[in-house]
C-alpha cells in the first residue's frame, strides 16, 4: 500500500500545527491561578504592586516580594475564603509584577 506525497505533507502540516498550539499554551498560567487572579481583581493587585514599589523603595527585592506574597494570601482569605499556598501566591505576584513592569518600562523608555 502506497501513501501519496500529498498525504505525508498534510500529516506534517497537521503535526506542526499541533506542536505549535501545544507550545503556545505551555507558557500560560494554570486555569485555577488565572481564575484566582480574576477573582482577586488583577487591577487591585497591580495597584498594590505600584504602591509597594514606591513605599518600600529602600527595601530589598526579597522584602518587597515577601510583603506582596503575604498581602495576596491575606486578600485571598478575605475575598475568597481560602488559604493560598505561598508558592501559588508567589506565582501570582510574579505574573502580576511582569504585567505591572511592562508599562513602567515602556514609559521610562519613551521618556528618554
């Protein structure tokens, strides 16, 4: 039984599409974490990161991170009634910090 070249090409294109779709999803947050960020209100978290950056400017990066992780776990207890593990709170802080940092860096770059 012979398989035509067009069938092999169609298979290769399909596999490339499947692999590229998998790679595109591999960098995303887990669904539960995305839902928690939405429920905690991402804008509130971003505002607190900005406030923390200003008020704790003399603190080390670790101290600011610890503050934000504790703040997020407290916020989750109040708003969601659940105790987030520190690892999940740290993941949320990292994700939101990257979102917060993007416009700040762009403003600094455009100002120069």
